[in-house]
C-alpha cells in the first residue's frame, strides 16, 4: 500500500493553514479528503508519530501529527514551517 496520502495529509497539516484548521475543526471530515487506511486513520487520531512511521510516514512529517494535540497547539515550534 502506498503511503502517499498519509504523507500528503501530514505535509498539508504542516504547510497548509486551511488544512490545519479543517483538521482541528473536524478531523473526520478532514481525513475524508485523503485515501487513508483504517490503520493510518487510527494512528492519526491517536496522535502517534511512531505508529505513523511504521505505516510509511516520513519521520519528520510524522511529528506534525502532534499539532492536533491541544497541549502542542500553543507551542511556537509547531507554528513554524
């Protein structure tokens, strides 16, 4: 299985402000825009970068799933591109 859509979601989460707003507003709807497996969707919802890496996500991009965690949303690091 290709990990393109998984990496595309994570890249969009990092670089596209509108994609980030969609994901923080309604994650299920935002994920519906990508062809993700059930395992990929679950790992994103759990906010688990290690699991995402095992599923084929690029190591650096996998960390951006943490932006969905409210604890990290105010951290200046995650607002940088």
